[in-house]
């Protein structure tokens, strides 16, 4: 499945990603600048913050309570399309997904 990360400077990183990994793991594996994943996906850092492209919001699931709380302390501005990418698992419905990396 292909995922594209759009960077704040206009560059894009596209990669083939495996089903079952998180979008944070996929970003780190592809050295996407700005997606750090410092806590390894245990919801304690918010360094995996991304903005889901509006066209994909209905396919990326909902924000659970703890993710919601962590998004409030993310370094970049929180928006309605904000997600912690360690909490989104790659699945076939996400083929072609576009994520915007916040400027921090
Ligand atoms: S990797 Fe730390 S909250 Fe997502």
C-alpha cells in the first residue's frame, strides 16, 4: 500500500508500506522528516503527530480518549484532522493515503 507524507516545505515522501504496521512505524522506516515516534508508539510523546488529508478522514478511524489528551500537548497546532500516527494501523483501505506533516 502506498502512503504519501507531504512535508511543510512542499516536498513529499511516498513509500510502499506493510499492512499491520502503524503509520508512525512506516514513517520512521522511511525516514520521513518531522515524524519522530520517540516513545515507540506507547502514546507518551506526540512526536508522531500528523494531519490526515481531509479526503481520508473517514477511513482513518476515530480518536480515542488518551490520544485525544496527547494531541492537546503536541508541539504543533492541533487541528480537526490531527492524529497521532502511531494509533493508525495500515490496512488496505488506506492505500493511497495522504498525510500532512506539521511544521514544528
Ligand atoms: S509515537 Fe509517541 S505518541 Fe505516537
